[in-house]
C-alpha cells in the first residue's frame, strides 16, 4: 500500500524565512525511509510549484542527507504581515505536502 509524506515523515513544518520567503522542512528518523522519499523525487520543484500555485523556477528543493531531511523554499505570495497575508508566521502552509504519495 502506498504511503504519504504524512505517514512517513517524523516532522513536516513550514515557517517564514524572512518576510518574503517560506521554507518547509520534511524530516525523517529512518535513513531508508528518507532515501526512499529522496530517490522517488516526490518532493520536486515542478509539483511543489503546482501545489502552491508558484512558478517552478522560484522553488528550491534541497536534500540534506546528513540530516535525513528535505528542505523546500519559495517566495511568499505576499509578504508576512501584509494586509493580504493570512498566516504571518508561515506555520500553517505545510499541510499540502502531507498528502504527497511516495511510490513503493
């Protein structure tokens, strides 16, 4: 049965990386699981961009093998604290990553 990032990761979070960028951390506590996710490339710039309505050229995805983590960053749709902002700290933006299906 296929698993999702929400099933496999020990922690998925989002936060501001300054007032103009969001960053997401997807962390694992098992090297084999991390490598499965990393090697499947289920977390990639194109799909993240589609999920969050961004341009793929704006999305940065970095695999951190030593930390068993994947980091994703991209510009915020509006700056933190602007009148159009609905999440000043960026802490509620990670949820769509939880449903990404990781192939067996």
